[in-house]
C-alpha cells in the first residue's frame, strides 16, 4: 500500500454529481499525484493538482484506517458537488453546485478496527472563486472535529 489517496481528474462541466459519475464511467481520466488527505481549499488554479480553477472533476479512491472500535463522527465540506462512500456504502452526498457547505455530523460505528474503502466523486464547476474538499472526523472520545490526518489514508499502487 502507498500513502495517501489515488486521484483521477477530469476536465468536465457538470451540474450534478450523477453527471460526473456517468462521465467517470465513460472516460479514463488523468492520473494525478496522490493526495495526502482531504483537507483542501483552493483560491485559484491548481484544483486537485490540475492547471484549472474551474470545470474540474475527480474520482478519489483509497482506504481509511480506523484504529479503534467505536462511533466516529465524520463531516464533509465541499464547494461544489460531492459524493462520499465508505465501505462501498453512501456516506454523504451534496450533488449540486453550492458555496462552501459542511455536512451535519455523520456517525460511523466501527466494530472492527482496520482499513475501509473510501471513495469520493467531487467537482468544481465555476464562478464561485474558491474550491473546497475536506473530510474531518471526531474519533471516539475526542472533543472536536479535526481533518482526517494523512497517516489514516492509503491507496493501492
């Protein structure tokens, strides 16, 4: 396993995450440098390592390590559309263009510590001036949300 998350980027103009999902199925995308984690805010250019600041789509895949059992609270912040899956199940979706928006806490109960598949479809449309993609957590017993650390993410080579 390698550190971080694998990313494929797409030059695409979409208005809904389902459009991006269809585009991803039909196109191979451009491999990008692995992302250390999902804690990104771009003001201009270089969204997900591309040279673009608008009309960027991405499929981000990998594994997330939960190191102890219990209920973790997760939060997703995005600008624009996003779909996040965990263990093959939908965790959160905010499918249409919007300014920075953070989900309500999303409880995830982990019975067995280990690595779980995590996937993200994300797009930045245009005209908003910023792009944001963040995944934060509050592990069991923790007092506040913090970005999921890079050490928690792995991907297949």
